[in-house]
């Protein structure tokens, strides 16, 4: 028997290079020992041997590995007398092998030959059904694979593809192939539920398209969120689709990701515009307004506590990340679907683009804005223009701040008609025109103003009132304060930094320059160092840490207005002095969220403020007030009444014949209280016991009393300083 024939029929687990196929020899008729040992292997047909080799299960593989060492030894011994055939020769052309004693060779491998066939036969019996040939089993497996390939359930709808954000599917053949007779692994969800997968795919695509259109069409003011705004055709979507359709795969993916990220950033900026318009009556300035987030965080901490503030910040950060991610994925999704349906997408884009051009040319409208929209393009242009204007304004305002009509006026020529008077300049937080004229608040506020005007008259005081247009709205009170006192229009943070870093003369600074007044500031809203006090010309500033308050906070307000005035009386006004007093006082109890609100108590019971513990606990919860459109207006009106009561009652109780009070609002309340179309006007009043003080402003045309008439003059707030200095004996000398 030829060893070449035996070697071909035995399964060689270590063979890496296939040997030439050799037709097996017929088994000899004799029954010698070595023939008997090899007969079971030689009786296996070549086709059967090939099929068995491919049908070996994992159990057979493990058995082969376990016996690998023994088989290697047997192979080495059997190959000792074998002369390798030259490449390209057949078994019949091989050179004769050396004579080897058959009995000896049989004895060496007999044990191995008896074990291997038995184990392999057992493996074949486990893998192959009884009575079915391996070749037939292989044919059935091939037919099964063909049926799966042709099955409609195996097809994937275009809308269901691309979930991973790419165009290419990952082939199942990329990994190592298992044995052909193993049961097929369960298919993907989309393979088992093709209809549901198709519906989900189209739903995700539709939602992605809606999200993109929402971002392109969304307004920047809450009242403008109407259905008609979103029933328009955004030109940016048409142009973007046209570009993505024609781009090759790699550039298209890059452009889609960048476009989605940019659209997400623009959406975040639009949301900031909505919030700023709601609170401050203007859009978000990408150059100047970032510093306001620190103030916003402090406000949240004061009103919601440290935990609530941290939670709000985390929620905002999460919202920003979600918007960026969703917008990017939405653009990528729509881009992939368009590419897989390029012809249909091209036709739709052409039709929509033609519709946009037609609507733009004819000026067609549904309700309000035109159907042909270019909202995002216009908004980007506006932001760019505002950035450029802001940068130009910084240089222009620096030059403007250096010009001052009274900058060179000597102290002895300033405010000569007020010498000897104790002058108080008081700002009432959020005291705007809407408090007096809005139906929800007017009744209570007007009644308070009328009653307090009568109290002033009874105490020998007179008053005149008018309107000023504030440089800010809904917040940023310091902009209103600086505008009023400096005579410059301070409507943004950059201008504020510029003016406070210079030497422009302020109204309070004019009193200090004369040397005839002691100047102090009462600032209960300031909770840290305030270097601006030097700019305002104040000899001493009492912030929230220096007023001796031991009571509870009332939301943002660190202390009730009545306590702040009581502390002012104790620390400054009630003491004997060699000079009259000029004071700047900020009253904060009417600061949002207008809950809880303090109550007036007898002045001799104010003490260190601990008496307010019960009042604060009995007050309303800010969350119950601030988010209720009706309650928030009512409580806002009550807070204004409290502040006015505190201030006028203090003047009546502690004022003198030399008292002069100038009080005004710093800005209107936020839009949810004052209304989206409210003006920026605030009331301003001058109260004096000496009637000659008011005679100096007879030509102003103001209304008698502390409630200005609707027809009273309206001036810009920055004009007040020069008017006041001129009225009371100051001589302009330019610097």
C-alpha cells in the first residue's frame, strides 16, 4: 500500500498547504495486520473525506487539539521513510520509497490508527443525521444560504439604513466564518421585524427634518412663537440639501457634521436671545454678555439655594450638549437618506427651491412673515453687524467719556443752590412705568402714591415728578445707576467698565468735589468688594456685610428696605456731623422674584432684623409666584408699594427742613410683568421741605406730587445729571 494514498485520506490537522488531489488505490485483498489497520480509512470515499473535514464540529476540533501531540509523533515516524514528491507530480509518478518492513511500520502506528478513525467516526455521527450523506448535507446548507439571500425579509429598506451615520453596511463576512453546519445566529432586529424597522427609520428621518426646520425658522422672542412662523420655506435648507446631494461621501459627511454643529450653536444663541428678550428686553450680545452668567448664577443661588443653583447650571449645560448632538445627528441622518435616494432627493430639492423663488418673487404670505424665509441668514448677518458695532462702540465711547461739560468745574462752582441740604438719592429696584399704569398693579400702587403724597404734604414737603427712559430693562440695575449719575448712556457692560475705570464726573462725585458734603452709599445688594465706590465719589460704602443685619434673606434681597433705612439712620444720618450728608441708597425689596415680601413694622421694633424671621416664613414661595403670570404681577405691585412706603415713611419720620430726596426706578421689570411692548420709562421725583428747591425746576414741566402724569415730559436718563447740576447753580467748564 502506498503511503501517499494513506496520507491523503487521513485528516491532517497541521497541514497548511493542500496536497495535489490523488485518486485513492483500491484496497488489497489480503488480510495482513497492517492492511487491517488501514482499511477503515481507505474505505472512505474522497468526497466523503472532504465533506467530513468541513463538517467537523467544535467538539471534533477540541479532540484534535488534545491528540495533536500524538498525531505529530505518528506523522513524523511515518514520514521518516517517505521521499517527498516533486512539485507538479502525481501519485503514480512518485519515486519508489525505501523498503520498510511492513510489520514494523504497522506496529509503530497501529495504536494511533485505531484511535483516530474511531474518534472521527463518532464526530461525524454527531454532526451528520443518520442515513444522510455529508455531501447531501452540504447541498442542503448551500440551498438554505441561497434562499436566505433571495428572501424579501433579508432586504433592508433605505430608510432603515444609515442609523450609524454612514452609507456603508458592515458585512457579516468581515469576521471569522463558523462551520457551515452550525445553526445560523439570530438576525438583527430589523431583519426579524422589517416593517417596524422601516416605520421607525422613516419616523426618525421625519423628526430629524422637523428639528432642522425648527432651528432654521425659530424666532428669538417668545411672543413670536406662532404656527405661521413655522409654515415657511427656509432657503438655508434648500441650499444645504443641494450641496450635500452632490458631494462625494467623505466630504459630505464632514460638511454634514460641521453644518449640524453650526446649526446647533445658532440654536443655542437663539435660545439665549429668547431669554434675554424676556428678562432684559434685548437680544444676547455675543461680545459683552458672557459676564452676566456669573450674576445669573449668583441670583439663582440667592433665590433657589446652592443646590438649586447647581442643578440649574447642570441642566443648562446638559441642554446645550443635547441641542448640539441632536442637531448634528439630524443633519447627518437627512444627508444619508438623501444620498441613498439621490434621484428623488434631487427632484424634491428642485421643486422646493422653485417654490421658494416663486414665493419670494411674488411676496406670498400666510400670516405675517413671507413664505420664502431666510431667517438664519438674516440673523447671522445681524449678529455679525452687532459684533462689529460693539467693537467700534468701545473705541468711540472711550472718547465720549473723556468729554464732560462739568469735568473742569471747580468745587466752589458746583451745586451752590443746595448748600446745607441733606440730599438723598434713592433707587427703587424695578420701579417702572408699568407699576403705575398697568391694570394689574396700578390700583394698589396708585393708592400708595396718593396716600404717601398726602403724608408728605402733611409733614410740610412738596414734590414734582416726571419720566426718564432707562438705559436698561428688566435687570442690570448698575447700568441704570451709572447712566443716571454719570450723564452718559451706559447700556452695556463694556461701557460700564470703560466709564468706571475713568474719571468722568458723577452726580455724587460733584457733591464730593465741593468739599461741602460727606458722601456715603448704602448698598444692601452688594455682597463683596465694590471698587466702583471710588468712581462714584463716595467717602464710605455700607454693603450688606456692614449694615449689621441678623435676619433672613427675602429671596434675592439680603434685607428689607425698612431695615436698610433704619441702619442708615443709625450709622450715618442720625449722628451729629459737621457737614450735611449726601447719600446714595439702593432699595432692593422690589427685586424679582417678588416673594416673599417684607411687611412694614414699627421703626422702634426693627432692631437687628431678627424680627423678620416670622415674616419671611409666612411669606409666599418664589416658585408659586414667579411662574404664575397673574400672581407675579400682583406681587410685583405689592413689592413696589412696600418700597415706597419704607422710603416715604422714613423721610416723614426722620427728615428735616433741610432734607431733599431724589428717588426713581432703575428700570422696568422683566417682560412677563411689564409686557413685551412696554417702554423703558421709569418715574422720577424730587421731594423737598424747602419749596425754593422745587422752584429751581419749575421750567421742567414736571407733575406736582410723587406720581407723574401720563403727559409729563420724558427724558433720557443720561440727560438728568447736566439738568440737575445746571438747575442748582453749577457752572459748566469743559475738561
